[in-house]
């Protein structure tokens, strides 16, 4: 297996996961806040919409179907 095939398979798998869950939401740690002796952790919520999953799925399929150019 070459690198192009591995990337294409990963794109197809990621696209299917995003489409299956109707988008993916994940949190990343934000900047902590210290106020009057209280330490408050913050988080940032990120959403990957299903459209991104559809584009990655189609892109992975196209990458699998395209043949490399002969030099």
C-alpha cells in the first residue's frame, strides 16, 4: 500500500464517521481563569458539520479512483 491509498482510506473512514453521527462535537481546554481565589477551567466547544464529512468521503473516494500519472 502506498501513502496515497492510506490517506484515501483515512479520509473515507473519517467522512463516514462524521456522517454517521450527524456531525462531531469535541471540547478543547481553554485558558484558566483565577478570580477572587477561585480557579475556573474553561473549555471551547468545536463542531464538525456533516457537510465536512460528505466532502471528505467524496474526496477519499476520488483519491482512490484517480490513477497516478506516468512520468
